[in-house]
C-alpha cells in the first residue's frame, strides 16, 4: 500500500492561496450581483420617470367635414372579451369615438341587442370574427341570423358571409398562429393592415417588459411603445392591389381580458387604452350628415377604401389630407378610395394636421417609394397613372422611446386611371 501523504507535504504557499482565490471568487460574484441590481434599479427608475413625465396629446382633434373616427374588431363578454356591449360603447365614447364594430368569435349579436344599445349618434356595426381552415376574417354587417353552414373551409365561409350581405376583411393575415393563404378568393373586400395583437407580437422581451412596467403609470404610453410597422401586411396589400381593389383597415382586436382556463383573471389592457391607440378614420360624403351616419354608410366607406388609419395616441390625425388634383382647372380633388383620370399636371397633395410634430412623409406609387421628406405637407406632380398612397411617421416621445420613427398614418390609395373607363 502506498504511503498516505502527510498534510505537511503540501506547500504552504498553496494552502495560503486557496482561501484567497475563494475570497476573490466570492467578491466577483457579489460585484456582479450588485451591478445587476444597480442596472435594474436604473432601468426601473428610467421607466418610472418616463411614465410620469411623458404626456401624450389629448385625443380631441379637429375632424374634417364628413370625417368619423371609430374602432373595428372589438370583442365583448359574449366571447373572449370582458365587457358588455354598453360598457364597450361607454369606453369608446370616453375615447372620443363615434362608431365601433363588434366582432365576437364565431358569434354575431342579434339585431335587437344592437338596436337596444345603439344610440342615434353612435353607430354600432354588428359583425363576427369567423374562424376558418386558413385563419380568420371579419364579417361586418351580419347579424345572428346569417347562414354559415357546416363547412370550415375559408372560401365557402367567405362566400356564405357575402351572400348574407357581409363586408369581409381578412384579419391579422400574418400575425398569429395561422397565416392566411386564400388570397385568390373573390369574396373578401379588404384586409387588416394593422392589428394591435399582431403588431404587439413583433416586439422583443425588453420592449414588452418596458410596456408592462409603464402600464400602471401611463397606460396609453405603454401601448404606444409597442407600435411597430406591419411591413409584411403593407407589402401584401400593395401586391394584391395590382390585381384588384383591396381596402385596408386597422383592427384594435380589443379584448380587455387576460384569460386562464377560459376564465378572465384581469381586464388588461383596458378598452379605453386600446381605443386610444390606433383608430379608423372614415371619410364620408360631406353633403350628408356625417354626425348621424348609419352603420351601413360607414361600411360602404370602408369597402370603398374612403378611409385612413392613424396611431392617434402619438398625435391626433383628424383632418389629414391625401388628395389628387387633376390638371384640369375644373377638376375636384379626390381622396382615399376614389379614382380620377390622369391628366398632364395632375398633383398629389399630402398634409398632416396643423400643429402636429414634424412628420416623415412617405409617398408610394404602385407600392414603390417615390418621395420621402420630413415636412408638414408635400405636393408632387404625378408621373403617370397608378395607385398613390401616403404614410406618415412620428418619433416616439419620452425616455424609453429613443426617438424611434413610428408609423403614425397610412391611407388607402387614390387610383389614377389612364382613361375614364377605369374610374369609379
């Protein structure tokens, strides 16, 4: 058996170095832990200050004549939302809105329920978010009497809703688990370019944490921080319009509910906060009475694309202009969703409301950028026929916004045709 080494055979220098190394290691761990705590403290302090100091503008802008402001894609407690229809209408009124579209999952309201909750100066659009084999679509203008049939096929359901008088919009086509791919169907009228839920999912963990911490302090700012440009949706929209008219809308997808095992455990984010973020602006015929426009009037404007969307929480967009003026002295300017025959000297005029922060204006012709400028307004001589639409961007305010350019407004295009046969 080999001899057992005596402890005295270990050099004293090695014995002395062991506790020193252990002490250094513990010191390093404590330093790292202290550094993490300090970083978290600074982060929490900055977020808290941001919530207290950053004040977003009021929502009461100055709409143009014929302009109505509302929200689409809203869920109530009939499906996965937390509020009753009167509560949802109350939140919409508090957010200075004048219409909304109710789209509970696979369930439309009865006409009696709509009539009971539908005040004369506030339009309630009955609808449904229909689940299909390839995603969801919004069937707007249907009641609980429409005959859907037993099929789960997307094309079949779109056609059934169309026969029932629905105006159909593809919901969050790229944003959630299922990506819509039945683009060849003739029975949809448009698509959601912006969907709150889908846009929020574009954010990383840090942005989500920042928003969560901001929410109790400044709920509107918390949702603004999650605003991102839906690039894929915009690109698909431009592509589809090469073949036919496809209207673009924005959906709030408001639930005001966090659910666990089909039970609502928190009313978050609240209806008012969501209704204050992105809103649908409808441009009605100024010769009528826009203050008492019916649900059918609003649906008609949506279908035609007489509308634009705006993140009004950044700044009120009421009165935004995107108009094409023909080269003829007698021609009247036309806005989103309308058509005009091309003439030499025709111009596009884009302007944000007076008093707005400096905006980055972007003009697209048939989906291709032809102008980009930070300004209050822009006037361009049109290079020829085609589809012309504008986007406006504003910088995020406050400490945790980091001055990031954020999509503020996008409008449906004006169609400039080569001849009168192509105009509406």
